[in-house]
């Protein structure tokens, strides 16, 4: 079933990306939540009990796949972890990599275990994350080097993105089999590409990854951070069930690009409003979105990007309260 | 002939032609074109065009990075000559991503566009200890630019400003910030001189802070 057919009909769907506020609320460290299944689950349970979102996403981690491929990861900041260095800089090193088995590679098993534990226990859908092929290729080769190689060594860039899509397909398959209803494919690094470069390197691998999620019975959603307006055309051709978009974009243009069968999720400013603001500013920002898009059956109110751990829970309460707001 | 070589260098940078920029630069020097002219009429004008194309969304990050690499091939030949002749840039800007944060590209694009606007940019890279920004200010940077993409690292920006104040350096330097983890409001809160949402805004901000144009 496509995402649009799984949305609730008795209220307006609201889906904040709030893993890190859950870590803070549980009084835990990001490293503990991303290395200990029981701690991750504790944060998820807290978020479910307080907010009962229409989809509860696990804690975002863009290093899982790279780490499973042998790259070093740091948890230094107590926020989202980062890949330390990007050693896969030539075709020979790339060719030496193997698609990891998600059941026994790095921290992939943690996310599978948490998904399995949450399956069937949530009021809404269970959401998982999987890194996008271009973004993983950038973690492997270095974002600047990969960007340059899209021009100077397109064969390498293409091979790196294709391989990364295969890593994503294996992991996303396992996530859906473990219990994820929705898989958000995180492709932030692709925001820097021209539409033509996106078409050349990203569109087909993303479509392949999305098709795999769907064939397993999950709903693929594509998330790109920042101002992705110039990519709406090619993003709409990737066969996703939904696009999750960041606060600098005008969602009206996304609705024009995707048509009525594709869900558009967004896009309250995660830092300027959700973290720095108060419940009143959250009501105001989300009220504007609801006024503009609230009548569209393929609209889901959400945050433009992953919420920082410092986001006050009352601000998330204010966002969730928009479920029952006028017009729902 | 001299004009052809300068035009060629400029076109080579705009088009991001890698591999031959050093030879072209040496050929221009051999025919008597001063290094300072190659810098200002060739490289800076080229990067200014690249910056305009980026703002108009004709160029995107990969195209800008390749042009910058072409510029550096030429700069590597010119640098020793320029240093010997004491040519002054508009001002020196120090750019870096704060400690704990490994995101490079955003501030690198800002650096490239600032270079195209005639500034000398010193890049400290990513994961930069606060002390390094302070050293740059002590060493004569007119502007210190800091980037943060993770809200957990943005308190470092306030720390740098506090250190600049403690060392008596704050009045001599403009502090600008950018990146997905920060906002105009945060810039005001920590006492930065300005916030730029993108590279074009950052250039306008630096110019206005320094009273240029």
C-alpha cells in the first residue's frame, strides 16, 4: 500500500523527525542511544508515549552504512555522529568493498533490533532511515572529491553511487523485513548538484532503492535538506511515495512537481522555529503551512529536517496539537 | 598575445579546465604579463564570473569546485611572485568550521566566492579549535567566518567571540557566521557582526561590514 493510502483520515497527519529530542528527554547520550538497542528503544518509547506521532522515526544516523563498510565514526559532539575520513578515493579501493550483510555489520543490527521491538507497538507507522546513494558515496570518497569527480571522473562517481545504492538496498530490505513501514532515504549531499547532474548520477539509483523498499512492502520517502527546489523535477521522477522537504523551500512548488498521489512532508524550520522558538511561534509557522496546504490530502505537517536535541518538548507538543486544529 | 593569454587563463578558470593552467600562467609571465594582472584580470575576474553563475544557478557546487581547482593551479605559480611584490588584497578573511563539526563544503563555497570578490581567504578547514580562529585574528585577519552544521557545535562560536574579547582583539575584527545550525537570531544573541544564509549573502555582508563599495 502506498504511503498516501496509509495516512490517517480522522485527523491531520503530523510527523516530526524528533529522535534527538527523545535522547535528551530520556537523559541519555547520543552515543548510548546509537550503540545500545535498549537505550535507543527507551528514547523511542518516551517519544511514542508523549507524542503518538503518525509515524515515529528512529534516531537519525547518517554514519551507519559507512561504518558498516569500515569507515571510522566519531560521536564527539553528543549530536549526530560523523564519518571521520573518506578513504575510498579510487576505483581499486571501491572495487574492494563488499555490500555488508545488515544482520552482522557495524550497528545495522541495532536498528534492525529496535525496528523489530517496535513493530506492531506504535499508534502510527514505524519510520526508519537509510542513507541515499550519493550521500553514502560522498562519505566514502569525500564530499568535495566526489563533487569534483562528477565532472573530472564521472565513471568513478557513477560506480561509487551505484555501489552505494546496492548497500542501501540490502539495508533497507532488512529494515522493512524487521518492521519499518516507511523508509526515509536521506540524500542531503545531493542538494549541491545541478538538475542535470542529479539526473545523471542520482535519479536511477534512487529509483532502484525506492523500488526495493516498495517491493518489500515499505513506503519509500526521499528527504533532501536545504533548498532543493531546483531538484523537484528529477526528484519527482524517482518513484517515491513521498518527499520530505526542508524549510527553505516553498512546498507549493513541490506539490506542483509531484502530483496528488505523492505525499509531501514538511517543513517547519527545525532550528529557527522548533529549537529557538516557543509554542506560539510553532503554532504560527505550522498554522501558515496548514492554511496553505491543509486541504490537500497528500500533505503531512512535519519538520523540515531532523530536530536538534536541544528542541524544547513543549514546541513539539505545539506541533502535534496541530493534528486537531481547525480544518482537520 | 598577452591579452590572448589572459583571456585564456580567465576562460580556463571559468570552464574549470584542469591540468594546463600552470603552463598557461607561466607562458603569460614569460611574455611579460605582471603576476598582479594575471591575478586581478585573470583569476579574480574569472572567479567573479563563477560566483555570478553560482548565484544565478547556472553553476552548482561541483562546477564551482572545479573552477576553484583550476584557479589554484594558476595561483600556485603566482603566489611566490605576488608575495615578493607585496600586492595587497581587499582584506583577509579567515574561514573555518567550528570544533567538532566536520562539514566542509558550505564554508568552502563561501571562501571561493569571497576569493572571486577580491578577498584573500585563509581556510582553516573543518573541526577547527576555537584558539585557531583567535590566532588568525591576532595575525591580522579583518574578518573571521565560522560555520556550524550541528547545533551541538554552535556554542563554539560564542566561545570564539568570548576569547576574542578576552584577548582585546574583538574590536579589530568582524565576526560572521553561517551554516544550517545557526540563524540571524543566534548571530545577534552571541554578538556576532552578521549572519549569511548563503555565499552571495556572505559576500554582501563582508563588503558592508568593511565599508567596501
